[in-house]
C-alpha cells in the first residue's frame, strides 16, 4: 500500500480546528507543527559521542490551541488518536505511563525556566504514524515546546529546545534516549539531511541527491524503546567504553580485542564501524557516488542486525526485498526492534521498486507493507492564526 501523505499543512490542520470548535467551542489562536525524522545512516551511535545523518520528514505532529478561561489551572488536551487528558499547570507528581508524560515533562521544564504558561485548550493530530520508528515522541515534544514558546514568548535556541525535550523524555517518560531524535526534529530543514556530531553537538547540512527518492517502509512491528532492549544496548556500549578506557568515537576496530566479552565486542564493532560508514556516506554523496552510498546503507543494516542485534525478521526481509527490488541502499532506521526501513531509490525506478518489494514481502508470508515516499522537511515551528 502506498500512502499519499502530502496534503498541505493547512489541509492537515483543518480537522484539528474543527475538533477545537466541537470539543471546546473555541476558534484556534495558535498552531504548531513538528516533522518526524528518518535516520539515513548512523544508528546507535548518538549515545557514545558518534555520528548520525537524519533528516526531517514531511509527516507531522500538529497542534492547535486557544486560551481557556473557565477557571481550572490546567491544559485540556484532545488527540483523535490518543484520547483526552488534562495537564495541571501546578505540576503532577505521578506519571501516567502514556503519551501525556511527554507533554507533562516539556511543560514542567519550561515552567522551571520561568515560562508563565496560562491555561489553554489543545487539540493534537497530524499524519505521523506512532511507534513506527519515525520519532513520534520527539516530534510530540518539540511540537509542544514550539507551541509553549509561542504562547509564552519564552523562546529557546534550537539546541536548548532539543536538550530540554530530551530531558523530558528521560525524566518524565523514562526513556533513556540519545540526542538524535530531538536534534533532528529541532534542526531539520527542507531539502537537506543533517550530519550530527553528537560529541560537540554540531549540525552540518548535507545536500541530498536530486535523482534519488527516499522511501520509508513500515515493517508493521511496533517497538517501545522503554522496553529493555534499548537500555541494555546502552549499557553494553558503556561496558565496551570502560574496557577500552575511552569513547568508542576515539577507538579503532583493531582495539576490539581488548574487550573480553564476545557480545560486548560485537556491539562495539557495530558502533565503531557505523561511525566510519557515516563519514564515508557523506563523502560518497558529495562525490555524487550514490552507488557507494547505497552499499554503505546495506552494510549498516547488516551490522545493526548481526552485531548490534536490534533488527527483526520483518526488517531483515524488507531490506533483502528492497535490494532485490533495485534500491540503491536500504536499512532499518532508528532504535530498531521493529519500526521502519529507509531506502534510497532511483527516481526513475520507484514504481518497479514498490511492486517488487510488495510482492517479495508478501511471498515471504508477511502482510502488505506500507510504503511512504518522503521529502526533507523543516523542523518544529509555531505561528499565530489570524
Ligand atoms: C532511538 C533513540 C535515539 C537513537 C536511536 C538509534 O531513536 O531515541 O536517541 O539512539 O534510537 O540510533
């Protein structure tokens, strides 16, 4: 199934505006949008000072809001996908263990900085699929951050905003994520990917080739980073760094023998080689060598699957099918344990790619995959509706 998802933001906002009217009898005053992200290469490198190459995608979290003046010091929230909730402006001691924890976290951290957040009514929607490995949580956080900044006038630079949202995710949602997702959603720009250096927290723009299209294919397997696998990988990377006495960013493959534990050594092998692949990928793109860039994506997938062990049978099958269907490159993207594959496909071969990929995935016994063609989109932003 190919999903068409390119309606304008205005069209995507319309149902949210209607919901604000029917739920809360309000006309929208403020709006915010944040893209999802896809990581083109460089996964599980961000929490050891490594390199990654994400881009924002034109699938969005959207919010519309209006002031609330019926008394309670709270934000009323409605999300068609997730339901209703109320966020107290006086802070909440307990975590609900759901999507509202991300919002509570962002709200509390802005208040800590001195932002005077008034009560308001909020509707959340958009077309970014949840739990598909496209950073729906970072997108939710950054969208809410942009909205709060609009409402309060308490504006932060993109770096501080990203770090605040990462803290909300750690401290309120209990997910020990790295910085990749929040950086990508905060700094994203149209037409470009971003080389993130997670050591000095710098972002370098990287032009994407014109003759390549980016496909995101949902494996249908839902992941939750709060589950043990992600934290376990982080701990293994930490153990590897302790054995080597330095960051994996500064380590070479020849040093791997210093790591006694087999499994930990494999994890380190992935991280060290993935950092080199990101550098080689950026060089290949600047030399217009898309074939080499694509090969590096396949190698990255093999490394994530075999050495880092965060893939699954559905993702492995999709990547093999993508290769057979003529993609220049393909790999799982994001945290793994399900989620999506990203593929680089020659612009002239997209129809053949879709057909062949779908047929092979089905023959392997899986349901029809959802294929989304995305373009690089701008990062989180907000505006006032007139
Ligand atoms: C998740 C985390 C990121 C990063 C990726 C893997 O998306 O939130 O910080 O670690 O996994 O690259």
